[in-house]
C-alpha cells in the first residue's frame, strides 16, 4: 500500500509539502514556507503549521521510520525551499541540475544562504530510485531557472506534481513534454498549482492577461530608446534568464545595466562571455576586474541617460543620491503589498518623486491555462493547492473528466 499525506500549502500560495510513502520508502515533494519567521523554535513552528509535522527531520539523532527517503524540490523559490534551512537530518535533497548550478552560484555570490544539507542534482527525464519509489523530474517553465515537474511511481500507482508552471513563458515545449508524460502514466493523482484562482481576474490582470518575457524586453527596449531618466530595475535573481535578457537588451542599445556586485558575479558565472557592468565598490577583487566593467555611482549620477541601474531593496538608499529616475519593478522583492517592505518602497519613491512602473511577467498560468493542463493530463484524480481559493479552481474544472480533490491537512490517503 502507498499513502499520500499533505503537510502544507493547501490554501496558501506556496509552502507546498506532499509526502508519498510505502512501508519502507518515502518521497517528500517540496519543502517550503509561506512567510519569513523570526521564530526559531522548531516545535513552535510546527504547531503554527509553518513547518511540516516531521519532527524526525528537524531534530538531531532521531530514528527514522523509513529505510529509504528523499526530498525532491520542484524549483528554488523560497516558498518551496525555505524549510530546508531547519533540516537536521542527513536526508538526501534532490534538485534539477540547472537548479543545483543556480544554487551554488547564488550561495557563492551572497544571494542565497548556504545550506548544510545533503544536496544532489537530478537530470531531467532520468529516473531516480528511492527504495520502492521511483522519481522522474521533467523540465518545466516558471519564473525560476531550473524549474521541474515531478512524477512518482510505486510500480502500480503514479503521482504527479506540476510545481509552479505557466504556458505564456519561453519554454512551452517543456510543459507540453511533461503533460504528455503525465498523461501516458495514467496518473492516480495529479497535484496542480492554482495560484491564479486566488484573485479575481479584474483585480489582478497579471493572472488573466499575462505579459510574456518577450513583452517585458519589448517594453524595456522602448524605455531605453525614449526615456532619458535613469532606468532602475529590481529583478529577482533566481529568474536568471530574465537577468541575462535585461543585460543583452541594454547592451544592444549602448545603455548598459550596471549591476550590484552579487548580481554581476552571478551573471558572469553563467555567462562568462557576456559584457557585464558592475557598480564600483571596494569589494571588487582581481577576478571581478578581469570579468566585469566597473562604473562609479558618480558617473551614473552625472550621465543617467547613458545607463540603467539594477537595485535591490536592501540597497534602496543608493537611489537617494540619484537624479530623477524611473523605478521598474520586475518581480524582485518586495513582491507586493502583502509584504510590509512594499509600502516602505512606495513611500521612498514618493519622497524622491520617482515614478513606479511594473515590468514583470508572472510565473503562474492563467485560469484557462490551468484548466487546459488538468484536461490534458487527464488524471483519475486532480488535486488543487498552492492557492488562496482552491475551491474556485475545483468549481471551474467541474466539467472535466477527472475527479476533483481538495485534500485535508495531515490526512492519510491510501492507494
């Protein structure tokens, strides 16, 4: 008998954790948290449902009930990985080979906290055996480099996890590939993210009329050509492909992006042949000078029409020394008004008479796209999670030829 248990992420955006187990083997899919917490006591965090009720993974020298077990991560966004920071077990943690390389470079660049975990990389379309269970990761499309969908089988039953996914991104063929693989596997259970059902379409056009990554660059190109204000961009570093495209677009029009040092190092590590400009700082080392082009803030201040400037929220005060600028929010932190820092950002921009413009592309599929994914996978049962309103997705999918399922927290389902 194989059991499935859901340990978080049922009515939140993120924090998804799903356990699939046999008598001897266990696979856990994703290991995130929905919010940053100053609380460090594991028992308190478990009681708050901030961490999953897996005490044996968070305490030293605990006996494990399974001979074979592993955690598989769909992508490197913190709402799918943050609980890894609390691990005290040597349980293997698997991420895609692209995510593995990204993590190593994020940690090396100071853009991610180094984790002392038993980390491994999986190759796409290659099966890994965890005792009785086999796991296959498939390349997907999300706004995080290295995103994957995950397929688990016990030899008799199959379970699919979409991870976070979109159909308006640059890698649609990847999504079609795993949809076909999931359909061919005749899934007993397919867990599908339902982020876009969290919001009314009129309230959040990002989830109903999505902007593509090409659209982002098209708008950026127009601004470079027509706006003489300093263009300030705030992108998310884990969307590596967008960073590269910003860099390429700006260089093509001889108005380069000047990156903060950690971002410049990250780009250089992946794209050593790229022309990368960096903010001048005493922290530049010999290798930086060999790979990067330093630009001083005084040069940017005197000639804002010649540059774009990448700025993360932690370095927001740098902008207080800049002339009139246009602030382009490109899915960097803080992401939205549910984050207290977002209001502080808006207050800062108002104080400095800076215009704010959203210049991003959602990593999540529209409602219609999610319905199409569920229809094409055609699992026996389709569960919806990663949504404030999963019941809205169930209602919208009611005519599909699949049993729709809203799981309960910590309940055990047998197959």
